[in-house]
């Protein structure tokens, strides 16, 4: 039997389709495609996906022959809190406490309640809250915000480490108050608040004719009891603080001086329901378009799901943890948003070209496009006000290694 050349070529093509070609990184071919419903297996999937994103980043950097810019030699690796040594954890919280002692840069005519460099960040987030959530800039804005905070810790407070992240799933699995990041020890981010009797559940939303969403309260509720932030003063807000039993506490525009203790209400039920490993793996693997990715992560309004982003926020509970606008007033915010950024980083690297370019942006300049505003594009400018500078375009924020940033995650 003889083949014509074209038939032979077809056979070769068919064979090379059937037999997986060996991947240079040895892992892409075995990547999971569907989130496992089993928590332990889903955690394993996440580790695999992060490993793939790390290897992809490193291969790109190794192949980059440019002499300036990000290189393997100066790539920062952000790690999970529990993998840091005790001195590393202490160095981080010491730097945060330092930022809370440095004077604010925001003029008091702009934000009267901003007393420290830490408050500059909280104030900027309050001012822009309606434009940076459920909007086209959500992911990139918070990436730049978290990076700028890390730079402030390094450049203004002598911190030599890297921004750590909080893996909600591994923390939730052992119980938040038992996990290294929230156990209340001197090497944690402080832990739970003093237990206070609650008058009822947390009831979110109900606006725009959507059904309200009910969340349980947690094991604390009062002032943080121990750890580095036991004496911390929350100076700004509240703006939209959800209260047990329903309703919100609002102090005008939240920009006046309103010093109070940091409150937490660690809520295992919330972190386990919304930010478990299956939910994280699902968020990375299911959405193929950035519109769906952002919506899954933040929770589709009216769906009864607050997403992995909401899960982390409401698992902290307390004040300002349950206040969307003032939430960076709890230092845990930055470890939470580093994890959000890590999930985005992994999702982006599963299809780097598409997801770090124009197609990786969806949405407008306002919360759920209310009021209607222009579509966010690569040219949209992000300005962090007095917290940090300079203003940059979305283009610079789409990759953690191709633009001004030079970091990855483990
Ligand atoms: C990527 O390179 C950095 C820096 O050399 C290294 O610390 C990290 O482990 C590497 N990541 C992977 C997934 O190989
Ligand atoms: C990394 O190192 C290169 C070469 O030393 C330098 O040009 C670049 O600015 C550095 N990048 C960062 C983000 O530090
Ligand atoms: C908190 O303040 C008390 C009373 O001034 C002090 O004894 C304690 O060391 C402080 N704790 C921290 C972690 O700063
Ligand atoms: C994990 O998260 C998903 C999505 O929020 C949820 O449907 C599921 O019930 C959660 N698993 C557990 C054990 O709570
Ligand atoms: C804005 O984006 C939406 C959704 O992708 C699209 O349908 C619309 O045409 C865009 N508007 C403009 C003015 O580009
Ligand atoms: Cu935010």
C-alpha cells in the first residue's frame, strides 16, 4: 500500500494531534481544566496552576534579552503568610506600624481625617470606591494600589521583604483564628476581635430590586484582642459599614477624623462557603472572558454569591472589614488583595497574550456602569491621588513583569 504525499502528511498531522507533544515546562499538558469539588484536590490544583504561572513567567524572563526592565535576577516573589519565617512576618507588621506613624501627605483640606501615610491609602480608596469596584479598572486598580503600598513599606519604612498574600482556603480549612496569619500572636496580622453578642445576621444589598444576601456573623465583633495591631487606630470611615441585624453605619463621606479601634469578627462559615479552594479553582478555570472572570470573582449581583473577593472581605468582618469603601483600613486588606491579584495573575498566564492585552479589560469607569460611563481601555489612566504616584495607564498594569512591575507569586 502506498500513500500519496498529501495523505501521509495528513496522517502525520492526525498523529501529532492525538499524541500530546511534550511541553518544555513539563506541566501545561497536565493542567486541570475543571475545579475539583474535593477541597484537598482543589488545593492541589491551585498549587499546580500557580506553578505553571511561575514557570511561564520565568521562561519569558529567561528568554528576554533586553538589559533593562524586569529580569529573573530582580524578580520579587510574593509568598503566602504561613511560609514566611517569624522574623519575616514581624518585619512586615513592623513596617505597617511604621507607615501608620508617618505623617499623611494628603492635605487636611482634602481629607481631614487622614493622619498617617497608611491613611493616605485608605482615603484614596474611599474617594474612588464607586469607580474601582464592578468597573473596568477593578483588578488593575487594586494591583497598582497593593504594589504602591508595598513600595511605601519598602521605601519609606525600610522593609526589605515582599508583599505577602493570604490564601483564604488554607486558612479557612484550619479555622481562621488557628491559622498563622490570624492567630493573634506577635507573628500574625492580629486575630479576632473581643466576642460581642450579635443582634442578628449581616444583610447585604437589596438595592436595585435585587434580593438581599444574608451572611452569618463570626466569633468576635469587638476590638482586636492581641497581636501587632491591638493598639491601632482606624481613623477614616465608616462609609457603608454593614451591621449585624441589618443596616449600615455611615459617617458622612467617611473622610473626617473618627478614631476607633480595629474590630474583627472572623467568620469561618463565610470564608469556607465563598473562598474555599474549589471556588478559587473554579474562578481560575471556568471563566474564559474577563467579564465573566471579574463577575465570578466579585459575585454576580443578585446571584446569592459574593465571590472569592467578597468571601475574604466578609470573613474578616468587623470594622472596617465589612465596609467596602473603608476596607483598606484593616491592614489585612493588602494580604487579601495580593491573593486576589495572584488569582488574576494565574488566570492571565493561562492565556497570556489575550488576557494581558486589550481583550483582558471589560467594564466602564463606574460601579456596574451606574451612572453610565466610558469603557475602560488600555489608555485609561489610574491615579492613586496622594497615596502614591505617578498616574499610569491600564497598559502598564496588565502584566506583573512586562511593564513597571517585576514580581510573581509562589
Ligand atoms: C522563578 O524564578 C524565581 C527567581 O529565580 C524563583 O525563586 C522561583 O522559584 C521560580 N519559579 C518557578 C515556578 O520555577
Ligand atoms: C531589574 O534589573 C534591571 C537590570 O539590572 C534594571 O534595569 C531594572 O530597572 C530592574 N527592574 C526592577 C523592576 O527593579
Ligand atoms: C499597646 O499599648 C499598651 C499600652 O500602652 C502597651 O503596653 C502594649 O505594648 C502595646 N502593644 C503593642 C503591640 O503595640
Ligand atoms: C465552596 O465554594 C462554592 C462556591 O462558593 C460553594 O458552592 C460550595 O458549597 C463551597 N464548599 C463548601 C464545602 O462549602
Ligand atoms: C463598550 O463595551 C461594550 C461591551 O464590550 C460594547 O458593546 C460597546 O460597543 C463599547 N462601547 C464603545 C463606545 O466602544
Ligand atoms: Cu477595593
